[in-house]
């Protein structure tokens, strides 16, 4: 009987912690080109079992043409949950079917949902950040530099991000999927996000590797320097070795230390309690 009770309790706990997914627009996204799954942006709620109030909107990468929902979504959300941070993984619309500003509209909608439902979600409305990987890093940095009232992230985490569209360090595939084959030069400039940083840009943590040949680390460097110039608190870690797209790098004894640096930064910023485990 005791074993049965334990089994039932464990099963109930597992069900309670199962993430749920909601459409950003239940009645259809604005500008949707169809009714396929790819036309329906959504948000998956990964709620911490013992929340500390901090929350992160996670934008997986994939060159604006795909989404790495496992190692840049699910695994990241589970890691945040392990020390009390609730995570919300964004499935945003993609190119070449969609172009800017659709992806940004999806991110704006997502962070607005999190903030307006903060009390229900047991989230501190002043501790809601955005995290993005690769092209998702471009989306996160775009939200961090092009926000409207009520949309500003309280902090930003950029992981081997695409940043610049006006230098030799541009990731051309991401830019083409986002803006099309012949984009307006003014729009290219506007979405080269190191040029858009202001004093209102949220404090930022950046991680990259010197060995990244897909998205050169100069993207992070340019953004970091812009933050410094604007007086925005920032921390950057560039590891010597490592390919593009490593995620949390759980099997690499060196790269796997970078999430600990992020956790330290979050403690320094007062986003999570000191000594969080």
C-alpha cells in the first residue's frame, strides 16, 4: 500500500510539472499566412517547482529558418527550473515564409503575456528577462533594443548571438530569412542591433567562443562595446574552443562551465538569491 501511495504521489507530481503550451494568439496570429502549425506561434510554460520569482523568455536558434527546440529550448528550460527560475520557450514564426517584423511581433506578444500574467505565474514582473541563441539571440537583442512600452526585458542573455547585419561578421542566412533577398538598406541598418543600443537597453550577459565559425564572436564583442559605451551593465565570456550551436554543452568539460557563469551573473544582478543551487 505504501508503495502504491508513493507511486501515485510521484505520478501526480510529475503531471503537475509537465510543461504546457499555449498559442500566442488563440484566435489566429496577425498576419498568419495559413493555419498550419508553423503559422501558429506559441509559448511553452516550464514552471519552476520552487520559484524564486525570476523568469526567462527563451528564443531558440536556427537561422530564422528552423528552431533548435531541444538543446536551445527544453534543456535550457529544465536547467533554469533546477534553481527556481521559470522559463517560457518561444516558438516563433520563421522565414522564408515570414519576414520581419513578424518574429519580433511574436517575441513582443510573448513577453507581454508573461508580464501581464505575472501574479498568476508566480513571477516577479520586474525580473523577466529574454534569452536567445544564435538567430534567437538576434531576436532577443532586437526585443532588447526595439521594445515598446511594457515590453522591455529586465535583463538579456545572448548566447553566440547573431547581432550585426552591416559588417563582415554578418550571418547572411539569418539576415536573408529575416529580411528577404533584397532588403531595404535602412531596415538592415535598423536591425544591426549593436547600432541600436541605448542607455535603456537591459543589462546583458553574453557567451560566445573564439572557435565559432558560423557566427563569429565579433558579433558579441560589438554588442558588448555598444553596451559599455551606453553605460549598460554587461558581462561577456568568450571561450577559446567550441563550435557554433553548443547549447549548454553538457558533455564538454570546459564549455559546460559557462552556465555557472550565467548563474553567478544572475546572483550578482540580484535576479536570484545568493547561493542558488
